[in-house]
């Protein structure tokens, strides 16, 4: 049985293909269209899936869409009726989109599949629809290594649900409690993303990064937290919460909040995207991050109380907040935590297919260790011909006979301060580059964070980088229990690797904190002494593990900077040609594709 899962028409459209419950392929449309967070029907992703697996569209038995459009439309009508006559122009805009594509999703899916292959016969394929939060929950529970688990989904909004507490056991997954729109942790965080001048549904991770620069002891920071908890949200003992909706506009307006209202509320002017960041912005980000951490931790305690499970699965956009994930692990609310590596809407394509396979068709679940996600290396591979075409264009290269030679040369370049574009095997699914479509550099280099941000990635200087580390060495550098293979947990760097901070460190401004050398691996150390960690396993990620091992043999350090192979506002590279173009237009020193090293 081949099941095609589809997420589309909102943001970050994606597909996945299951065969008899096994995940064979998953990819986001943005990687092929080169439009970041592309929301269009994932036509190119499907075409590449068929090519990668050497099948055609007639081989697919079931197509599943990740949410129920008419249920979502019901929520939209209900919302606008409740606020009428406000929101008229927003309503017209929403209806334009719905009448164009979302109202006729069933017909659109059939039409788009026929465009891919005109022999497609809708009468031979079953088309099903899953609920949005069930898709998220299924994407986390079914690939997890747990026979039973509490499953927590937190995002902006699906059809009605914004937060759901579920319990999974064997094949079955049951929603226990829900919080409904407009009460939403995800939309609360999106509101501050908007107010700080970042892009909603895209830049929430920037707010998370900026929060570390906040001064927790500053009077204004404490006042911001107080305002949020008294004026914006009511937090209840049972984990539930209620937004004070009069202070938001997302349910009827074209913006998240009324700018003037929030400016009066916080005494901070709304930041425009091109304006410099000030300490008040950092403090505001910190305040919202801390309140969000409190909300999520409360939900964790509640779901543990209800289910009595010692295992937790996390999904939904808020599960990409790595700081919160680290706090959940550190607080030991659960013994074991599994986080879906594609927790946002892209992962809904995977979840809806799994939900249908196990719940609708009642197929047995086969638990895999460490999980069933195959290290998220689920996208396209590449051919020898693609590399040869680049060799014809760019004759400054060396082709090595063995991968060991490639690793030795690459590790030496990194140790000498060079930046590497690293392109191997199959592309990652989800927002993180995990060592197959990565830019790599030396974590010990004091200048490397600034160099990568300004000369390579062309992005804000405050943005942190993640360390990739040999799994067995993780505790040598970080206060971490267990593993973090998907770069979705933030933990503190241990005391042995931290340098003394000056007494006035908390009072330093953003730039002063950024440039202060805080640890033995400064290029991956955030201003609060933490890092977003990727642990690399020998069996699940052998090529990347081999490079890290070689770097450790040469330098004594098994840590590298691992950041996504792209520049600001572009998707991660997909093909060798994408990698080559990025190599040419940036300050990347060497490009490694398979066993070939290109240089400038």
C-alpha cells in the first residue's frame, strides 16, 4: 500500500510517501521552487519523489490531505460573524483565496495530479482528509520509539484547535483535550514576531534567538512579563490559557495586533524590519519567550498528569522552539522525549499519511529505534552526471578515490579556518540541515560566527549557529541527557568549557555580549552560555560522523559548526547546481559534493 501525504495551500507545503507504513520519501516544495515556505501545491516535490523512487503516479493507492478544509472554513465564518462588522476587508481577502483554491481542494488535488501524469485516474485512488492536529500528533507519535506516549501539539491554529493533548498507544492515537481558536500560544508568539519587525510564520526562531540577549534583571523586562500575564493572557493551573482577545487583531485584521495599542501597552515603538535592534527589543523577546516557556511547561505537567505516561511526543510549530524543548528535558517532566524533526506544517504531510495507515486502515505499527525518521534524510539524492556537469563548468576541483581522503582534506581545511559547503547523499526533511546540505566551519574560531553571518549567510549578526558533535562526546561539552539528533534542543555548555563572565555582563548591550568570548567553542555559544545541539550517531549518519571523527583526530575537538546550506531568505539547497550557485556567490571557500572538492 502506497500512501501519498500532502500539506499545501497555507505555508511550507510538502509531501511524503509511505509504503506499507515505511517512510520512503519526504520533501518540501520550497526546495524545488526555490521560494521560501512555498505554499503552492507540491507538484515538483511529487515529481521528484516519483523519480527518486522510480515509480509512477498509478502506483499510488491513497492520497491524504493534512487537514479538513470545510471544518476550517466553518471556523473562519464563525470568527468573522462574531466580530462583524469589523474585519470586512480581511474577510474579503480570505474569501478570495478560498474561492480561488481552498474551497475546491478535492478537485484541485485531482487536477494537479493529472498535470503530473495525464493517465492519473481519480477513480482508482482513494482521497482522504485528516484533521490538522491529528496529522501533527500522528507525525510525532507513530515514528517515535515509544509503544505508548503522551502527545502534545501546539501551533497557531488548525481547523479549530490550537493546542491538543493526546495519548497514543500501539496503533491508536486519541485526542484527550483541546484549546480552541482564538486562544493560541502559537499566535501569541506570532504577535511578538510581528511587533519586533520579523515575518510571521517564518521568523519566530529569530525571536527565540533574540530573547537570549534580553536582560532578565532589567526592570523593564520584569514589567513586560507582568503586562503579558496580566493584560494579554490568563494562565490557568490546569495548563489551559485564555488570550485577552481585545488586545489582538489576527482574528479579523490584516495584522497580528494594533500597533498603537501595543506601543501604549509596552511603551515600545513597533520595530520596522530594516531598523536596528535595541535592548528594549531584546528584553521584549525575552519576556515573551519566558511566558511561552511557562505555558508549555504547564501543558507538559497537565498531559503527564492525565496520561501518567513517562514518554512525550511533541509536534506543531511551537515544537521548533528549541529552548523550550531543552527546558522540558531539563525539568524531567518525562523520562523520554521525542520531537518531530519537521514539526511545522510540512510534517503534517507525514502525519496525515501515518494516521490513515494506522487508524483508518488499522495497520500494525512497527516500532523502530532510535526512531522511524531515518535521521530525516528523506529527500532527493543526486547523480554522478549532475556533478560532472559542474566539473565541466568549474575546472578547479579534485576528485578523490575514497571518502576517507575527502574527510581528511576537508577536516584540514576547516581546521585552517576555511568554510565548507558540504553536500552528500539524500536531502534533509524539515527546517534543519543535519549534515547533508550543510555549511561547516570550526566552532573554536572566535571570528567565525561574525564571518558566517555577514560574509556567507548575509543575515543578522546576532543569529547563533549550532554545534554538531559526535554523540559520545556530547557530555564533554554540554549539560545534556540523552541525544539530540535533529538539532531541536538547547542546553547549556558545561562549566569546564565556559570562560568567566565579567560582573557587568548582563548590562552589556547586544553587540558587546555578541563579541565577548564565552567558551572554548565560541562560534556556537549563545550569549546565555547555551547551544542548539546536534548529536551525530555513527550508525544513522555515517558520512557526517566520519568527518567529525577525522576533525577530532586532527584537532582533538569533535565539534563543528553546522548551519544550513543557503543564504538569508532562500531555501536550503536541493541539487548540486543549487549548491554550486551558492558556493559561487558567497564566501564559501570549498564545495564538497560526494568525493569531489571544488575550490576557487
